[in-house]
C-alpha cells in the first residue's frame, strides 16, 4: 500500500486516478466544450449585403412571357406559311408537282457528282488540276 504525502493510505481507485499522473492536466474539460471546439463555426459576414434580393417568382413570370411571345411568333410564321401554300395552289402548283421536282433535283445532283468524278480522274491522268480542266472545257467553277 502506498502513502500520500499527507500520510494517508492510498486506495486502489485513488492509485489509478488520472489526476495523480503528471502528464494529465489538472484542468478538467467537459465533452460538450471539447465538441464545440472541434465543430467548425460558420464565418460571419462582414459589412452589408450589396445586392438586393431577387425573387425567383419574378424570373418565372418573365420566362412565361418569353414562352408566350415565342408561341405567338410560331403561330404568325405558321399562318404565313399556310397563306403562301394557298397562294401557290391558286397559281396552279400542286404537291405532286413539288415531289416530281424534288426527284428531278436528286437525279441532276447524282449525274453532276458522276461528271465531277470523271473530270477529276481525267485531270489526274493528264497531270492537271481540276480547276484547269474546268477552264479547258469552259465549265463554271461555281456550278
């Protein structure tokens, strides 16, 4: 059994008390104060707020007016197209004529592509550029 400096016997509970250990501070710290030290605190804003509050409801209203304006523009464009279709019908154009014209344009473009390939091969064979071949045969470069 150990003795304290005051000549009192030391019990087992006292013998293992952390207060007697030299590495332990005599100041007691509660868990709540320790927790508050470890929890980050939000930064405080300094000064005043420089921007006014913007309500999200105002933006929704503005978006709604933009949509209604675009719907109005689409309706105007639709009425213009429908009136143009009526005008063409009155002039004697029919949708079947339009389909026939599209088919002829496809045929023309296919034939033109083939002709350009032939001119390119002839130019390569003779050692000229395609541009030179267009000039030689008096063809338009923009066509």
